C-alpha cells in the first residue's frame, strides 16, 4: 500500500504487466473498475499502440504495435483503494515508481505518446540520401548492391541503380527492402 498520501489529483500512471497480457489487463481492469464502482477514481485505461509499416511475404502491411510492450497506462487518482484495485488485477506486476509509490507519467510524455498514437497513417522514415550505397534485402534482386538515385518519401519508395548485365539499371524498391552499406 502507498505509505505516503499522494495528492488527490488525477494523473497518468504506468503499470507493469506480464508481456503479452497488456490487452487482457486493460479489459480486466475496466471490468473491475465497473464492478467495484471505482469510476470516480480510475478514469481511463489504455494500451498505447502505433501503426507501423512492415514488409511481409513481399507485401507491405500496416500493423499495430505496442509502443511499450509490458505496460498499460492508467489515468487515475491514487488512493489506497484505487491503488489496491489496479495492483490486484490479474497479470499486473506493479506500478512503475519507487517502492510501492507510483510515479506519474509526465504531461510532456503523455502528450508525445498521444501524438504518436494519433497518427492515422504511418509515416515513412527513410534514413537514406541520394548516392548512398545500399544492399537489397528482399525481393527478386535480393543481395544485389547499388546506389540510391531517387527517394519518394510520400510513397516510401526509392530507386536504386544496380549493375545488371553489365549496365546500370534502375530498380524501384520499397524503402524497407534495402539496408545502407
């Protein structure tokens, strides 16, 4: 139980869970809040997720990934009873903080996280420049090396000049299909 009485204001707190149980903890905690009548002390429970673009079987897919695997965020006023409800939810290993005293997540961190979660279309991060040497890691030209000749940040595509049959040939690739040499 919290030893010192924390200020009676609502803050965001991170709770640690067993990895892979974040969604189950979120669901269980919401049910416990309702059944134990804690809506006036525990307000919001979220598993922070963001959309990312991955290449699977040569196709681009948008997947949702947990921002902090093993953690669930709870907006609450910490009292002995609200602390007890959260702490004793199945698969919760504890609050993030010193000892038994939960430490609130900073407003800046929450703002950054909400911005990250709110991005509807994932942004492409292409850490390449024109003339960079790259190795193709996927697709029909796998293991070929070449030079970046064009970058399309909007589409996440790049053109790479590879030596094919003794001449430079442009190949359009997804930015996830190459790695910088």
